[in-house]
């Protein structure tokens, strides 16, 4: 995060995206456990299996609802981007 550089490969980028998502959620009074829905944007749908394995590590048990779509291009040529809707459990902001 300090450099803004992406790690190489879909698994590493998925781990980083989910770690960043967790940090943003925590700052907003939520957590990965409070995620109701995600949308995963993949540069290449052939990366789904590798992305899904990492995703499952972060959402064990009953995972939130999810849509996964292939897109032509992501910002800064990333391989994956994850968007989430979560219920904030902390004080209102």
C-alpha cells in the first residue's frame, strides 16, 4: 500500500484487494464478517478459480452474495477489483 504497486499474479492481487477492503471496512465500523454482497471484477474470467480460492480464505463458512464479472480493463491495469456492501456495526458516521 505504501508504494501503490500491485503484487504479481491474480492470487496475490486478490489477497491485497481483500486486505485493503478489510481495512476500509474496519475504518468505517464494519468488517469482512458484516459484508452482505460483493462484486468481483476480473480482467480475465480464466482467473476465477485462483481468485475464488483466495476469496474463500477471507470468507469462510457462508460467504456473502457475490457477482463476478469480466471487464475489459481495470484501473492501473489491475487483474482484480472487489467492491462490497456491508452493515456498519460501529457508531454512525
